[in-house]
C-alpha cells in the first residue's frame, strides 16, 4: 500500500489523503477484476491506474474552481498529438512485473501522421526504482533513434520528475542521476531531440506494450504495429 501511495505522490505533487482515497477505490476495482474476470494486475499497475484517475480528478477540480473560466488552458497534454511534419514522435514507458521479478521498457515511434514506424521492448531481471526505470526507458529510446539515424524526434514520457531533472542543471551521484547525465549528453549532441512530459492518457499504447513485453524475448523489435495496440493508435489519430 505504501509503495503505491509513494508511486502516485512522486509522479506529481499529490495530496496524500486524495491518493489514499483514489487508491482504495482502485484496489477495490482490482479485487473485483480478480473475482469476476480472473484478471490480476501488479501493484505498480494498480498504482498507475490510480494515478491516471487522480489526474483526471485533479483536472476536474481545477475546471470547477470558482473564478476560473469554463475553458481553462490545459498545462499538460491529455491525449496523444501528432508531431510536426518531418518529425517522429516516440513514447516511452516502463512496467514492473513483481511475480516474474522483471522490469520491462518500451518505446513506440510514430510519424507526423500518427502512423506506427517502429517499436522496441526489453526486459531485465533486476531491481530498480520507478524513476530509474523511467530514465532507462528514455535512454534506450534515444539510443534506438541514434542507431536508426533519425535526427528529428520528440520523446514523450509520463514521468514529470524525469523531465524536470533533465531540465535541471544540477547533478547527483545516484543511479538515477547517472542515467539522467547520460541522457543529457546525448541530447546535447542532437539539437533536434526533444523530451516532453505527457499524462498517462496520452501514453497508453506504449504502456500496453511495456506490460506485455515480458512474454516476448528479452529484446524485441516491432517492424509492424503489434495487434494489441492498434485500437490505441487509431483512437489517437481519430
């Protein structure tokens, strides 16, 4: 329980009381899923869903705040958006599979029309923190783009902390900071690489692949769109 609360609160500056309430509801929903659908989710998977629900609740509260206009500007992207002409967009994510003891990372590249270009997934039998995993997923995606010779890419992650840390000029000695330093070095060499934050709702295709990646080889390359994310991609460009 505490791990899930921490997961939500570290993503954004969420109130602990709100986190607990929404998390309890998500745990209740997960229990019903086990009873009625024989479907089990990992603790962090439940945490991610709770985070998405909390973000939607927070947005609703902001919109209903007295004195605010009926159509306030949104500070963050809610749904996936196409990149500019000539640019690729790459979404990255990580999933944890506690029962198998592995973590999976994934990246999904789409062109300016929203058409699937390529996808990559990896899994590792290692214990890492959520932040380290998010950073590794982004690091691997940038390495893929460099290897492919793609020089105009917007990378999107749903970790606000990671994006903020990349923009921060300070450095540290933790494993997370070491990975971030490597990312900064690569970004410095490629001026047309950008890293942006998006909310969970704009990253569902990549999250779906990451959750399924443990059933594929340790490193898997997708030359065609995986069937399980086709509906997400169609919805994103509709």
